[in-house]
C-alpha cells in the first residue's frame, strides 16, 4: 500500500517560502536584537531548507555562548561542525546578509516562515491520520480521538512573546477595578442567578473551571440546570453535556422547574388542568431560549473539545458550558495507568478548554464516601473523588451540602417513606476554594418537587416564590 505522505510528497511540494527564510537569517546575522525577536517566534524546524535549519541552530548556539555574531564567527562555527560547505559556503552567508536592507522586518518574515511551517505540520498530521485509518487495528473512535487531539495540539502552537511588560496587565487590572467601582458590587462575571452566591463570587469569571461537587442524589444536576436556565433566559447561550440523563429528561426538568409543576406528576400523568395550562404556557415561553444539550454518553475530553469549539463557532455568544458529570468521562486511551491519572487528564483538559474558549465551565463531580464517615458530614476538598488534580485545576470549588432539619428522618430517602412522612433538608453552598476571592458558605432553598433551587430568603407560598 502506498502511504499517504508519499502520495503528498510525490504530487505536490510542501508549502515553504525560501526568500522569507533568507530574510530572517540575514536579519539575525546583521542584528542580535532581531535574533532574539525571531527566536521567540520560530523553532528551527520551521525552516524548510535543511541548510537554513543548520544556520539557525548555529546562530542560537553562538548567542547562548554570548559570542559576537558576524560572518566571520558564523563561518568559523559552521566550519568547525563540518557543515560550512553543506550550507553553500561563505559566499552563501554573504548573500544572506547582502539581501537584507533592514532587520526591522525580521518578525514579518518570521511570521511567513512560521505560517508555512504550520501548513506542513498540518499536512503531516493529516497524512498520519489517513495512514492510521488504513492500517491501524484500533477502533475507529480511538483513531478519531487521537486525530482530534493531534489537530488541537497543532492549533495550540501559537506565536507570541514569552514575556510582556507587567504594566500592560496593570492597565487591564485598573480598568477592571474602575468598572467594578462603577458597578458598585455588581457582577464582573457571568451571573448564576443566585444572589448570595453571585455576591460572594462576583459571578463566574471567563476561563474559570468551576467544580460543583456533592454526594449522589443531593441535587447537583438540578442546580446546574437551574444555572443554565437562568443564564439562557438572559439571552446568553449555554451548553450542557449530559452524560447521565437523556435530552428528553433534561427538557422535562427544565419545563417543570420553570412552570413550578411537580415532576413526579408530569411523569406519572397525574397533571391537573391548572398544571397542564402552566406547562403549555411555559413551554411556549422558553421554547427558543439559547440552551443546548448534548446527551452523548462516555464522551472523551477531545470529543467535548471538538463539540464545544463547534458550538462556539455556531454561537459566538456562548457564555457557559456544563459537564454533568466529570466521573462519567473517559480519555478513551489504553495507555492510562490508573483511574486517578485518567481523571487528572480529564480535569486538566477541561481547564485548557475554559481558557481556550474564554468562558466559565462548570463540571459536576462526585464526592467520595469519606464525607459520610465524619460526624459532621461537611465536605472538604480532600473528598473530591478519584483525583487531587481536580482541586489543583479548579478555580472555584462549590460543595452542595444538605442537612436534615430537626424532626426529619435522617438516613432515609424520600422514596422510602410511605406513611406521609417527608424529610426536610437545609441546603447550603460551601465555597471550598476560590482562587481569586473569599471562601465561605451561603444558604439556598430547594423545592425538590419541581427540581428548583431558590435564594434562601424565599416566601413559603409557592405562588409568591420567585419564578
């Protein structure tokens, strides 16, 4: 079988621009400052011609040794390596310098060289993908996952300076301070729709990875859905990766939450005329809100990355992504040595995604059973299940915690109570980590019958409760 790369090389020459390469090297020989500027942008592999790669290597070596750089020292270094004749001899070096009128344009030509190099890398990556599709014994999903990862890694090879003057960022910080002062405590980030939480966090900040953690069946899904509803009702696009529940189940929860109709009645068919009218009215009201759901199970980080970038391209105003929940993800790789390592890779990939899309990402996470073995049952950062990397990568960790009120039947689930008895809980959100703000806790009220959380100061009458 003929390999894809050989087909590419046989049919077409790989992208390059030799004149731009010459301009870059000539400028580096003439001007040490140009050498440093170019070095921040280009790797030696960016040069197409092998001789140009060699010259670039030697220039960097001379610079690292703090040697003077000119035609004489460069020729001597190349001759010492036995490569002077291979690159074209002293006359070729003279041509490089003579062709450059000014070193001021070095970065412009370096950008051209780098752009051609990126195209060559893309062609090689695609060739590798084609060859794997022909020859690999792996499942197609694993090949696709590796392909997405390789293309994404290529997209992350950005040009840019290693350092920026701190004053540039001080200016940005001052602008934020002035904006916060003008708003007098208003949101600087994305509002969750919960007053007390937003006051403590100033909203969910762009590029933040937010972990919402709790034990099973406490209400994680309900809370993140409520937040997504609140965001999308303001006209901002929100996306949910529901790895556990179907899109239909999500829609039912959103409908009951907004209509304030008992979810159990909806599913059993025992809906009153009043409730039916509310459901129809609410469905009409929220039908076109920008809330999107992907219920594909067992997604890998690269699949979530790909789908998220596509959603962002289709909806540039995407303001929030939710993953429900983190432990249901897998890397799809057979090379992962442990579940802890796998969760660490997943956590890190979500943080990278948040920074790449410049939006907050909320990932639900399970807590370990250790929290139940303590007398107070209050969660801690060490309770985050399966990996300490979750704590490290997260910018904000919120625990959803509940405690039975006095007179309730602790240790029994509502479904197990058949004598008219019902457990009543006090709920709170505990901020266990806040990279750029305070930690603490806020009370919150949960109307379990229609899976809706409210601010704690809520009227007891459903009719008066906030919609």
